[in-house]
């Protein structure tokens, strides 16, 4: 019957993870989350700066929006002139 139900003894416990394994798991999780968290924090900081500029002066806020639009348009023009190479 031991074949079907196993032996009557409890299984051997594995050693708990050490400091090195814990740091390795923390490093892996943080390395995966670093880029999305950086993007989120950058967008929030940009919005706070934009609200500050609008509270300072309306033209300063509008200039920041025009600068963002110009940067996106310049990136689009650069990408149009330099298409990716397909190999």
C-alpha cells in the first residue's frame, strides 16, 4: 500500500533560502519594474511641471506643450528619413 499512498514518513524539508537567494530575487523583480516605474514617475513629474508652468503663466504652459509637440514631430521626421533596415 505504500506504493499508492506513499510512505508513512513526512517528506524531507528543504533548507530555507539564504541571503544571496533573497537578494537575487529582489534584484530580478526590481530590474523588471525599473523601466515602467521610471516612465510612470517621469510622466507624473512632467504633468506636475506642466501644471506649475500654467500656474506661473499661461504662455509658459503653452510653450511647454508646443515644445512637446515639436519634439514628437521632429522624432517622426527623423524616423521617416531613417527607416529601419530589414535583414
